[in-house]
C-alpha cells in the first residue's frame, strides 16, 4: 500500500522516473517553474486529461440534440453529469491516496479515453440511458483532474509554494486550452 499523496517522507526521484534532469530543488520563482521541463510535461498531461471533459461539458447538449429531441432530457443529463463531476473529484482523490497518483492518473486517462472513443457510437444508438451514462462517465473522469493535479504539483515541486505553483500550472493549462 502506497503512502498518501502528500506524505513528505516520500521524495520523488524526478530524474529517475522521467529521464529529465531538472535538479532536486523547489522552483523559487514563477519563471523558474515555467521553464521547468517537468512542469511543462505536467501542463501537457493536464491538457490531455482535461480537454476531453471540457469539450463534453460544453458540447454534450448540442451534440445530443442531433439524436435526442427532448430538451428536458438533455438538461437532466447536464445536471446528472455535474453531480458525476463532483463524485469524480472525491473518488479520484481517494484513489490517488490509496494506490498512488501515477496509477490513479493513468487509470483515469484510460477510462476517459475509452469513454470518449465510444461516445459517438453510443449516441448513434439513440439510447437515453447509455448517453446519460457515457456523459456522466466522462465528467466523472474530468473531475478527477481537479482533485489530483493540485496534490501532484505539491508532490513534484514541494508544499511550501504549492498554491502559487499550482496557480501557474492551472493558468498555463488555461492559456494552452485556448490555442
């Protein structure tokens, strides 16, 4: 059983786990963090695991209206998906504490990928329960990003400046998602 995500007794050997030579110190400035290859990789991973959820959250209703005529049903899907997002944050945060953040983030990404790759096919079936389940599943996974990435940032770059560091990571994610 792995230690909780923020157990300070467990140091991350970033060079060994990533192959990148970044040093053993915490970034002291915002620019130092932005230039850090591990931070850049973290932003890329954040993009890959959150953009599908962001896309579905913003477009499920327009996409679903091609297959389902009831606006009330599509609104209910949105409400249920929002609840799934909340539950996903709790579940994936607990999973990261239980099995470790690397295992949890990979499991979340694989789950999201499988749901996203089959989403169009499920919609074409015109099955309301299946569309609801897939949309909720995608937003369940999407919620995990916001439970795990703040803790991952603290784990990789230290707890002392974790609020500022995660703020930078999140802003870079926001800027990159506009492109």
